[in-house]
């Protein structure tokens, strides 16, 4: 796989169903709980509508036309307006370990700054060790508990980054 052939673009209406399926598949591969995670989000199969908002964006990743992942950022209900949440970063096995997560996360950080956010928050699961390593590498620090009201009560790891 050639990294320069990977395309990152804004989500389109026709991406929603396939992304929802990919996110569920990745969570199942990770033996993640089906409640209190993105698995149970009510808008999981309509991500385009959810992210079609001035303070939110979602990017899909394609390789040779195949949708293989994505990630976004958005406002965080119950948190100060200056805080966004990095959301739904999930990748097909074909993309993992190739630097694509870092490339996307750096884009999300850059775009969330442009949207006016000052801090980025992430919740994750302990089994997502590669993602946690990336967050630490990019300067995210641990919080003692959750921030805002994501509904992801099964995600015990909470991190924040000053943008």
C-alpha cells in the first residue's frame, strides 16, 4: 500500500452506511462493549447528517476507491465551548500500522483549531493500545475522568490536548 495513494476527504451522504458498518466491525474485532461506546450511537449510520454542522467535520479515508477508515471532530456537549472531541477514528485492518492514523489525527487537530477550538478531548478503550500510543506521542495528557456528556460510559481512558 502506497501512502501517497491514500485519499482523505470530507464525508459524503453515501459514505454513512459503509462507515457505520466499518465502525461496528472494528469495535467487534476489539471486543469492545456494545453499550456505552460508538457502537450504540443513534446516528452511527447517518454520520453525514451529524457532521453537517458548522463546528463538526468528518473525514473518510479511501485507498483505490475503497473506504477503509475515518475520523472526525465536533462539539462536546456539557464541556466548555473551547473544547472539541476527536470522534470515531476507526480504521480497517489494512490501514493500521501504516501512519494513516497519525496523518488523519494531525489533520483533525489542524481543522479543529481552524474551527476555533482551543482543546481537543478523546475517550478510548484500553485495548486500543496503538491509538493510545499515538495520542501520547502527539502530546495528549490523561484526565482523571470524563469531560462532557458523550454517552460513552464504557470508555475509561480520557485524554486532552491544548491546541
